[in-house]
């Protein structure tokens, strides 16, 4: 059944280029933006001290940008001194291949996350697309890092950065690049990925400005659309022209802090935020006039997912329930919202609040304190199959999500990237 879900997602997700390897992780949340890897042959249990450390690289620059992995290279972003940079490493040994300056490091006023950018670069063939904290949007050559074009979400597209800056990872599909400036007249924008020229702008007063989530692509009733969790609502826009098709406000919170990527399956979408909001499931339906409505199936306070995102497997939704106060991993029935289990009783020893990904029958879960867990997904109970502590932990929250690619697990902690061998021998 898990394999069936992956195949279904493949049809409704971002199209990968032919140059990407099957087990690469070329963008935010992996090949299909659902935090699910297609990889097999990985360890089902970890040794007592965790998997073997293959290599580590320092000096990346500050930030929470989780890496992307494609065609033998690892891409990420960071603040190095007064500069905001994009970097590329060798997948083999972590040695830096190039680093390109985008511009001056953005001076964010709030302290949380000010260390540097949080965008995961999007790799599309021989090009890499990134978005900086202040809205610098750029296309670079994957080999060498030359900037091919660069624009500003604020200066060129009239965007308005949210309080904690732009943290979106841009979506590339076909000839278009999709991003969220969040300004008047441009909630979302489609650009020509080769030139940066505007194809369409989409405005939604109901969704309001940009938040911190990243868009996904879905197909419903034969129509392609882009779904984003903006400051005040979840919304879907037509891929062809940016027309707003529907909005759903329930999962948004009063502070406009929408971080988590929505989850799509078979005509239904689940979105969630913290700060007391919780989540909700909507079913997309066509109305009598041919338009699309988002009809609420249920709302729940039992999945207040802050920014660790969620994974859907065989009808069970896994993700952290909790905001700034903390929280714990929980498992809900996707169709009903019923809590199947959670870590409330013994959260500190089990799985406190963190970020999540899935590969080869196992959940990879990284707590905000840095502990990395291997969990066998089960709707009945919490089944832990390993854990480890990374060396040399910083004092910053471990917000960069775990990444699994080509038999390796990548864990970023600000200036340092750790690469672990999780391939079964």
C-alpha cells in the first residue's frame, strides 16, 4: 500500500528532469515534495550509536537550509559573514565545488532564524533555483554556480517579506518557476524559468501575504494547479493562468505563521499550523458552474504542525503536534482526523517535536534538539528502530529537515553538514 501511495503521488507531483537520478533528492521535501524517497536497500535498524558517519563538512555558513542532492552534487545556502551565498559540494566526499554570492546577508529583525537562509535549492537539469531571506530569487548553473538571472521578489515583483523573512523553496515545473512574493497584486507568481520574466501574477485577498510554506503541484479533475499555504489561507491557483480556484482558511493562525507544506492525496488536502490553529482536511469538488470548491471534511487541534511537515502513508498521517511550547510526534487517521497514537505520555524519551521524512519503510525524524530517530511507521503504536546524537551540536534549534539520497542521510546544523551511511550492507 505504501508503494501504491508513492505511485499515486508521482502522477500528481512535480515533474523531474531526465538528468536526476532515481534516488536523488533534488528539491524541498524530495522528488515529489511529499517528504517521501523512492529509495530502497536501506538499513531497517540502526546500531546502538547510529549509522556510520561517512563525512562532515564545515564552513557552509549560517542558516536552516536543508540540502538538495542531484547528479553527484549537494546544494545549499548560507550566510557567510556579510554575504548570502549558494554553495555546491561533492556528493562523494563533501568537498566544496563552488560558492556564489547572491548579495548582502539580509538583516532580519526577529532573532529566531536570523542566522541565514532556509530555502532548499531546487535543481532542474543543469540549473539551480534559490530564494534568499530578503527575496533575492536566482537561477544558477549547477556546474560552476554562475548566476544566469536574478530578480527581487520585493523590488521587481512588489512582494512584501513576512516577519521572519522569505523561507520558501521555489517550485519548478515545465517552463515555469512558481514563487510567493506576497505583495499587493502578487500573492503568487509564475516566471519563465529560463529568463525570470513574469508569465502571470495571482492575487488572493483571502490568502493575503506570503508566509513560510512552499508550493506543491497537483492535478484535480484533469486540471493542473499550484497549492500554497499563505499567511491567511490555503489556496489553489490554475497552473495555466494563475486564476484563484479556491481558498480554505481554517488551518491558518492569527499570526500568519503558515510554515508546513500541505499534503495532497486523491482529491483531498490537509494543511496545518501551530499557535492554536491546528489542521483541517478539505475535499476538492466541482460545483454546478464548473468551478472548484474546497469542502471541509474535518478540522482538528490534534495536529498543530509548526514547521516540521507531515508524511502520509497508507492512510496514516505522521507529524509533530506542537508549536513554540514543544510537542511530540503524532499519528492521525487521514480520513477522519482520529488520533491513532501520540508521544504525549513519554515525549522526551520517545519523539519530541521535530521534522520528518520517509524512505524504504522507515520514518526519519529529527527532533529540534538534534536527536535523529529511525521509526517504523505503524498506525497502532510507536515503533523505534534506532536513534543517535550528532557530534558538535550548536545551541541553535535543529530546524533543517533530514534528507535521504543515494544511501546517505544528510543532517545540517548551521555551518556543518553531516553525511551518514544508511545503506544496508
